[in-house]
């Protein structure tokens, strides 16, 4: 009696033998090494990070910008059926401009539009801006985070997050991050007079 092998099993076996999981696309790390910076960016913004009712000094202020190319999908790491978008992070360098106030200049068009995948020009978009502050930079410090979406940046819309003061500066060896809350009323009533805020405000810079 002839044994009937399910077609799905035969298809999977053929894929494994032939190596057709290998799409020929570079890995994510290889792609990141190919991405290029725009030598002449024009979409310039200044982002200002302001703290109110701060529980103490913040010596370490950092940030990053995420860019994506939504029109350029590729198969991630050769895994069949899993599509990813090119993405890249650039650091933000904040400077102190006042007591508990920091600022940085960034570019929405910092990445160069090019054909990185051999399928057409990848059009980069800024998708998020994130800032983080720590009391000293020690690993036990809480990392307080406030960010903007790409739409908020382009719409010049500020974002404020509220955090509990009595957790400052932090003593957790696992490097805890605190995203806070955009609505202070979400905290318990007994905590609402123990909050400080961090506000990230974008402004367009004209030539």
C-alpha cells in the first residue's frame, strides 16, 4: 500500500534541503553598515528638555533618534515570510543651557535616501526622538525617559512625562528605566504632590 506524504511536509522538506530560507538579503547588521548619512540635511529642529520640580541634579542627559524607511521591506535574517523595515539610530548630544534645561539640534533628514536593497530608493523618515536623564550615570540610577513621535516633532508638539520624586536617584542594579506618565492624575493621590516632570519641546530651525 502506497504511503501518502502530506504536501506541506514535502514543501518544508524541500525548503530545508534546497536552502531556500536564504533569501540573499544581507543581515540587519550588514545593512546598518551600508546606510549613509545625508551630507547636506535641511530639515533642522532644536529639541529642548526641561525639568520642573526636579528632586536633584541630573548629570547624564542622552538621547537617540530612530529613522525608518517604510517603503523598503526585506526578509529579516533570511527567515522566510518575516519582513522588516530598514531602521537606524543616531545619538543626540544635549548641551546644558540652564538650570535643569538641556538642548540639542537634530535633523529629520539625517539619513541619505538610496537604493540599499537593490529594489529601489529607500525613503527615510524620522519616527521617534527619545531623551533620557540619570542622576549621575551610575548603573543603579533610574533612567527617566521622555520622547516624541515623528508626527509630534513635525507638528512641533511638546511631550511631558511625570515621575515620582522619592525614587530618585535609584538603587536598582538592573538598570531600571522609568517611562513616567503623561497624565499625573494616573498616580495614586498620595503621590501626586511628589512628582517632577520632564518636557521635551521641539522647534523648527530656519536657515
